[in-house]
C-alpha cells in the first residue's frame, strides 16, 4: 500500500515586531470607535513589512522552514513549487518572478513551478490540492514546496478590513511529501460562487458577500465532514482565517460545534495575512494539536465567491480514507 | 523533461489588437501600485508613479469573456470542463476578475485555476499541470490573455515588442477527436537556471538553440515545420543557426503576443496550406523557461 501524503513541516515569517492597533490607529487617524469595534471582534496586533518585497518575505520563510527540516531532504528532491497569494502587490517586474528569485536563492530545480492567486485567500488550498495530486503521481519527485506571500501598502483604510480584521504582511512555507510526516492530508474541497468574481468593490457584491459568506462557509465545512465521516468531529480543531471572529462564532454555532474548537487567538496575535493564515495557524497551533492526536480543519474565505477547506489528520490513529471529487 | 500529452485541439483561437473592437473599459495599474512600485517597477526604468496612469480603450479580459461566451454556443464545452488560465505577469489587471469571470460566463461547475508570472510560457505550464495533476480529465479549456501598460511594454521593447492578445484552446482526450483534429503529441521542457550573465539574453537563446537542435536531431526527426515565438532576429539567429536539419522555419510574426504567442504559433501551423503534417512549436520565456510542443495534423486536414 502506498504511504499517505502529508505535511513534513511548516514555517512563516512576519516582519518586525507585532504592532498594536490601538497605538498605530491613533497615529494614523483611525477613529477610536473603529479601533474599539476591531478589538471587540478579537483583533489587536498586526505586522507591517513595508520595507520588504514579496520575494524577500518568501525567501525568509523558506530559509526558516529549511532549518527545521530533516537534514536528509535535498533541494533536488523538490519536484514542484507552488506559490499562492491574494494580493497583487510587490510582484517583481517581468521576466523575473517570485519563484524565479526563490529558485535562484535556494538552487531548487523543480519539474515545474507556478504562482496562483485568483482564488484570493482560498488560493493556498488550491496550491495544496495541486501538491497532493503531483505527489500521487508514481513518477513524481518526493517533495512539494508550497509558499505563500501577502501584504498591503498604504494608509489605514487599506490596512483595516471594515471592523472585522487587520491586514498583516508576511510569507509562509510548508513542505509536503510521503516521509517524515507530521500529518496526513485529506484532499481539500472548494465552493465556487463566481457571480461574485468582481469582488466587494462592486456595490451589489458587497451586500451579497456579507449575506452569504458565513452560510456558504458553514455549508462547505458540513459537506466536507459528511464526505469524510471518519474524521473525529469531537476532537476537531478549526483554524479560521485570522479575521472576522464574530462571523466564525456564527459558523461554529451553525455547525453545532462549541466555540472551544475554534482557534481564534491568532486573530488577536497575528492579524490577517491573507493566504499565509493557513500555514501560520498550522505552525502556531495545528501541528501541536496533530501531535496530540487531534484532527485540524483549516479554512480559506475569499471575497470573490470562492472558499476552500482542508483537514490534516494525525499520523497515528484511525486512518481516514481520502476521497476526492472529480 | 518530456511528457506524452496526446490531446486533440478541438478549437484554437488567438486574437491580437487589430481584431479587437473598442469598448469604454479603462485599464489601470493594480490598486496601490504606487506604494508597491519600488519592488515591482523595472529597475532600469526611470518613471514617476504619479504619471503612470496608462490607459487603453479596451480590456483584453473582457474581450476574452465575450468571445468565449459567443463561441461556447457552438463549441462542445462541458460544464464540468477544467479551466486553466495563464498570463505573463500580474501587471495588467486584477487577475481575479478575469479567471473567475470566465468561470461565471461559461457557467462552469468545476474548479477554475489561474497561473500567473509565467513569462511567455503559460501554455507549457498549463499542459504540465494537466499532465501531472489532471490526467484523468477528458477535456480542458486553456485560456491566455495579456494586456500591456507602460513602462513595461517599453522596458522590454529593446528585446521584442509585446502586443495585447488573448486566446483559448479547447483540448480533448478522446481517441475519436485525436483522429479528427490536430493533436498535441508531446511537450518537452527546457530550463536555464543561470540568468545572471552580463551578456543579457544571448546565452539564454544560445543554450535554448542547442537544446532545440538536439531535440530535432535525436527525438523529433520527423518534424517538418518549425514555428516559434516572434523575438527579434539577432536572438532568433542564436536558435536557428544551430539547426543542421532541413526543416521549414516559418518567419516570425510582427509582435510578440505574450502567453498567447504559443496559441498563435499553433494557429499558424493549423492554417498553413501545406501537406506538412508534423510541426515543432517552440516557446521561450526570458525568465529562462522554454517549451517545445510536437503537434500533428490528421491526414484529412
């Protein structure tokens, strides 16, 4: 029987020290009322990497990951690198790309590499799916590197998402394979409502997103767990995006899950680093929970009508049959 | 890297500006480009972000939607077809609208995926992705689109002039279609890791020419026609000077269509009035990645 595919390790880089929205907001002219609303929604700290390019953020996260990996893993064993992101900022001028810089820095020579973003904060789950599918190929090299990077620039109006989240800058990296596993990956599942493809800046969309996002998220989690009935729901830890605490409490209530199963601390501590949240949360809490034998569900919501979720199972205990659509 | 593809080209379309009508859309740089610009602007370009409000009176992404919507009435595009979009980079428009817009326009039920920062080799990457990860899909829709704004177009113009283009390719795995339509038989990948030489792109084109020449000598001996990306002649010379085999090389087109260039080359071969049935289409990105596609026409075409 083929060995399962899973996560070997994960690491991230959030530049500088955590910044307190209370202090920063006052300096940047944010209304006190808004700061209080953010704090009520569980937000407090974020990271600002204005002086870093996306490339330097990604390279730093991979350097940190590489230090943690078993020494026997070689750069030439990486068969695929997938970069996922939400924002379009700070991409190097062509023909250079983030991945080109990454390959040059670490001497990676994968079979191929790609950068995806149109699924916004759900893009990283598509990157994970591509990684899993690549590793299922019997001729594939043994490891896949998934990297993420996201950042914003500019004033408070861009740093703060309504009253539900504060944007952080950063990058993250995770290595997938069949050896040295810390988890077993279940294939991700997606929900598409592409009528929202123009995003929240279009007036009608904004209202529709607010009305449907929580319900679509809850439905997707329910469908995913129904598809994989052997996942232990009682012990499941839910890792959300690091924003919208109120919304996430509603989602868990809809799913009839206690709030204690939601990992919300990083909404307070890290801020919403978009596509990076998946790996940041996995690194901060997910891997430790997997070590304790708890399955971990990660979720990515975009404001373009796409959502993605994925479960990591503990490598010991009941093995879950991995079903996949399509 | 070599991959057996065997996908029939059920439909191929590529369009450049002369064929695109006007519409009131105005293209702008991505949101907050000015702040991000210090990491994104070409380092050798002097420009003031405040004056970089380049605009055009059409939107290639919208043109692609409209064309695909119209074409879908006559093409066998199943709702569960896998759609992969690719484009040169991210500078021309907020990508999300483009790719998910196609998903919406065609009312697709399956996933859609977009690959960017591809240089000009989006089609090669898309086919590699299909071959590595979606081998069981019966059909796949590949779309490409690039729209250029200053200063990027200007920046690259000493190497080649890029032009706005879009295109799509409907591919099918069925054996029946492989007998009726031209087929992408094989894809070969070239990778040039060292891009740091001071002599610019000459070494890249030289190495690619050697690679392509060996491919023609040892693996693709029966190829009769060669069509490639329309780079300027001194770069093309680095490639074609290496060939010691008598193959018909089609002269370069006038502008480089970015990711759409490969589709334009395929189109050129399919519409070629000749009994030559087997061609090698090559595509090279200045990022150092290149592809060679072996394409074969059925006898009746």
